[in-house]
C-alpha cells in the first residue's frame, strides 16, 4: 500500500480509502446491504491490505453506517482513521440539517456516539449551505477542532468559489483550513479539472474521490449494446452520476477494456490506476457489496499505467475547453502556473 500526505497536513492516508455507504441493517437495498458480520470481514480485508482510513457519513442509512463501523472496528480504532460528514437531514426539524453551528455541533456529538469514539479524524461538510454564513460554519468547525473532537476538516461537493470563500474565512479568522475535499472525479466525469483540481493543487487540499468507477460503469462489465450484469448498482437510467453522452461513455469503456485485457487486469483497476496518477489525487474511495469487489479494487495499487496507456485514456475522455480556459490556453500560456497546467497542458502543444 502507498501512503500520501493529506493536502497540506502531516497526516498520511492510504491511496485506497474504504467506503462504507453499503453498511446498513436492511436486508435489501439498491446500493447493496452489508450487515455487521460482513462489514467486519470487509474491514479486516482492507486493513490487511494496508488501508488505514474509512469513509462514512451520518446520512448513510441515517446513522446505520456509523453505528456498524463503531461496532465492527473494536480495538482497531487506534490504528484506523475515520472520516465522516455532516450537512444532510438527520431529522424532521428545521434545524436538523445544514452547516449551522447548531446542526454541526449536534451532528458531531451524535456521530461520535454512533462511532463509539472520542474523536473524528476528518470531519467533512457534505455539501454547501448557502443559507448559513460561512463565518458561522468555520467557527463551528474551529470549536470542534479546539475541543479535540475533530482533528482535521474538509469539504465535499463544493464549487470552486465555495472552497475559496471558506479558505478565506479560515485565513482571516485564524481558523483551521480544509485539508481535503471529497469530490466525484472519473474518466467519464472530469469536470473537477476545471476548478476543483487546480484549487487543490494551489491551496494544498488533498483530493478524496467518491465513486471512482462511476458506480460500476467503468468496471468493464457494461458494454455497448449489451445488458449490464444482474444486480449491478449502476444503470444508465439511474443517471447518478449523470450520463450526458452514452456513445462517449462507451468510447471510454472500450479503451479501458482494451488496456485491461492486454494487461490481464479488470477494467475497474485501470480506471482506479488512472485516477491515482492524476494531479492532486490523494486517495480513491472504494466500496463493494462483497469481498471479491474489494479485492479487485485493492489490486489497482500495484497497477502502473504506461505513458502510452495514459495518453489513450486522456485523449478519449478529454474535456472541451470552456471559457475562460480556451482563452487562457491560447493567450496566457507564457505565464501559466502548475495548477493551471493540470487542466491546460494537453492543449498547449509545443
């Protein structure tokens, strides 16, 4: 297992993060349903492969994911990092959601109880809250860090200006800064490269990637003109993440499968290996309904793509340059920074 520093912090995390959205007490669920016994086996498997961080959220099965983690990890807690999130509704009251001081402090206390721990290693805002002053939100996070209940903070699903406004408040008020952002980023969905990836590179935020194989779409099990595997989580109809161009998706899958077949690996491993070589990416969050899926994803740690393979994947999934990026690529290439190049380099030519 490889370990990377999480953004500008001194915390090292494994390049594979164990996702636990499937942990729940239900017997059947569209994303899978992993109970306590199976959760213990999956955690043991990931830990045995060197994974040192688990990701969850209070909203996952309305607290059940956190509860199962708290029961399952036992004495492993001291050697494991736990990342959780807050923002979404956890009750019917008007203050049972959002990034207010009231909700975040209550949500953190509730998460600590469910997780059976005294601290949360990475506490993330699960989504932006445009109705709460940013100063209030960052002050609440500062309180949680100062009290020892949270060690590092991050955000998830923010836009570029949301992140920069939050960082500006932290800097002005001497509050802790975000050390990471958790985002959706895949070969099929590279929009994060417009602003979120450059911001991470420039501002020292680690990138944790959720749904790195697009809910299974990039696993190689979905092919043009063929029925997807029975019981698979992701279908094109579900469109989460959205599929705006099915033909372009299958063009990407064709290249993934071609590389995977030539290397004797799965499509999922190719998609994950591509991500782990992208600027700013710290760790990819892998999930699964069973141990076989985890074993396959974990093997991507040992897959090193060649420059030629990366070029093929980059080219087939290339983003169109929106304004102002096409203008910068044409007229500002004499003064580009490293963060700028994370998006624009392929368009600059010689």
